[in-house]
């Protein structure tokens, strides 16, 4: 028994398993990322906030918005299918599944005044501060 050869074989097996494990992790993150829509968040001077969420290939009726406790959750069902039929080939790229994103709402957001608009594959959410938490100007006499 050659200890050097045995050690090299063991190291090679470990390296191979680590590489395969990294591939699985990479594939898993890619899968998760494809079900997490991208979002832009902005705070405006008039005490409002906007969230823009990319939901390409999603129909308005397949979007659900919920406020529960301190979370605003957007859930959508994507049913995208790009199908090409030609005489000499057939191509079908599909992306089906539920996508979801949650946002933590601070205490100063008025849950009853959240507005949503869906246009061209993008969901626009407008959030307002509770009246008592809005910025107020104070005049000096």
C-alpha cells in the first residue's frame, strides 16, 4: 500500500465532490433567482415610497398582493412560453412557476393606502406614510 498514492486519490475524490457540490449550489441559486423578481425601491420627498417590480410574462390576473403583519408580499404565476415551429426545427423555451417577493413594512407605512398599478410587465406600488408620521413644515413667527 502506497500512502502517497492513497492520499492523492483521496484528495482527488474530495476535490471532485466539492466541484460537484459547487455546481449544485450554483444551479440552486440560479433556480431561486429565476423565481425572485427584481425590484427598485425609491423614497420621495412627499413622504411616499415606490416599489417597481419586474414581472415580465405575467398577466395582471395572476398577481396577488397581501399585507400580513409587517410584510407586503407579491406573488405571481409566470406562464411564459416561447415556441418556434419551423419546417426543419422546433424550439420551445418555457418558464413556468410561482415567483414571490416580500417587503418589510415599517410602522410608519399606512397599510390602507397602498396602491398598485400593473403596466407593460412591471408592477408599480405606491406606499404612503401614516398621516401622523409625515414630514411637517413649521413656520417661524
